[in-house]
C-alpha cells in the first residue's frame, strides 16, 4: 500500500481565501467539479510548498523553518493534464516565495516529490480536480469572463498529514 502524502502548505489571508472560495462556488454552481465539493474541515485554498512520503521531525515541529507572512498574487488560470485535468490559479513567484520554497525544500530533504523540487515547482492554488477535457474548457471559459489578478498574503504555513487527515501550523 502506498503511503499517503505529507505536505507543507501556505494558507491565505481571509480576503484572498474568500476570493478563491467564490471561484470554487461559481464552478460548483455551474455544475462543474470544484474544490467547493470537498466539505472536510481542512479543505481550504492553499499553496503547496512541499510534498513528500514523510516529513522530518524538524519540519513537523517547525524547528527547521521560520515563516513570516508574505505578499501573494494569484494570476491567470492554468490547466494541468494527466488522467484528468486540474484547474488552478497560478501564483506569481516573488523572491520571498521562492526563498521560502527553497528553505522548506532543504528542510524536507531527499524524500521530496519531483514536481515540487526547486526549479520544477509551479506554485498554484487548486480550483478543481478530476475534470474531463470538456469540463476543463467550460471551467476556463466560465472563470475567464471575470479573471483578474488577486492580491493578498500568505498568513500561515501548515503541515498536512494525508494519512492521519490532520493539520497543524509550523514555522
């Protein structure tokens, strides 16, 4: 059995969080897949900074990472392919965001997944998963009618334990 993933994620300020949730709701209201459909308490807009099969204790307890809130700009839409599509808002990289990513990645060490490695990471906030190509096109068309950059900040760094289904703040 494959272990569940472990991740470190940035949480958004209340206004930016609400803006993303409005996009989730617009997709859901249109009958399209949306993160809005996941009602778990821990489901919230976030930027995944690191993913691994396991996290070192120094990451879990926050000893290895200092976190200071940073400005965040959500840009245009992106569709990631695969067996099904994922629709997301790109996060415009800043020096501060890339620095934090590098520090988290160094703290996680060799168990990090390739798609979040330094130089391969595409920072984003997921809007919908498991879309067909038709649904992805409809979702992009729907949200593109009013797309504009969203400004705010990342206010916390959390750890998500996918196996235990629990979260806590770190850094």
